[in-house]
C-alpha cells in the first residue's frame, strides 16, 4: 500500500471534523479522486502533520475529513541551506525539485558571475522566484515532507560571502577539490552548500568564498549538471551527518 498523499493546510486544523476546500480540496477530490474511508495527511509546511480519514466529497470541489491525530516533526540538527546559482530554462526549477525531494531546508538563488539566466528586479524576476517557490512546495508534498523549504530572494556574491561567514560550515562544490568525505561537518547548525552555474564558479568568486571560510569539495569522478549536483550532495550529507539517523 502506498503512503497517504500529503496536502497543505495553514493553519493545521485541530482533531475533529474539517473541510478541505480551495485548490488543495479540488486537487484531492477531483484529481486524486479520494473517497470516503481513504486516508490522507495534512501538513502546514512548518513541521506539523495530521492523519485524516475522508468522510465525504462534495462534487469534486472539496473533501470532508475527520482529523484523527496531529504530531510535530522537528527539523534536523544539521540543516542544509542550498545556494543554487541561477541556471537557464527550467533547469533551475529541476534543481529545486530534486533538492527538495532530497531534503534541503532552505534555498538561496544565487546571481553568480557566470549564470546565463538573469532574474530582473521587476516583474519577470518575481515570476521566476514564484516558480521556484511553487516547485519547492509541490516537491515537498510529493515526497511527504513535513517542512516546505523556504526559497529566499536571490543573493549577490557579496551577500553569499556573508552567509558563508554565518554558517556552521560552508561547502563549495568544485570538481578539482578534494572529496566531500574529508570535510569536517558539524554535529548541529547550518551547512551552506554552494552550487555554481553550468560554466562553473568564477575563480574570483571561489576565492572570496574560500576566504570567508568555505571549503571546496567534489562529489566523485563524474561531472554533474548544475541541476543535479545539490541532490547528490544532499544524499552524501545524509550519510555523513546525523540527518538520516
């Protein structure tokens, strides 16, 4: 039997009867075709989950639920904040989707020097940011995650350097560096994971990040795309820290 589907509700309802309406209710009733007696999960995207049983449907527009049990899932002691360089086309959204499914806790879009994609400060840039946020939300639901990762406004290299200084550990993925296995990782706190654009991280940017305290590391002999590197690194960090304990 597959795990119950997750839908988002903010605020999370108390134990008892609840009407799941709006976009989430329509998706559950019409697209997923959930019926009386089936189970689903509700989450608020901030750690709270609830197990629910469907008691009825209303014409494909909403579901009537019986909320049976609520519980809280804490964030991991070691959190991963991804600084993902802007990449062209829909590869940025793919990077966010894969990283979210792999467990990333926050996402910082990064205006790297070699990024082909450029998010304007106006309406176009806002639309691009909203697409990343929507992608993170849907990927969190798909992977049944209690926490939806926050996707922040894009940062410059100067702002990213400040983030490096504030993190418990910062790792810049770079093909010519040593293995991630050799990086001393913290028992708690934020690990800032920096992924460059398709053309690689500019030498000047790399120097600034390393000077601020970041460590360069690679993920093995294969050359990874900018869209998949973070997900691979998150898997490695899950094993090398307590995240998957």
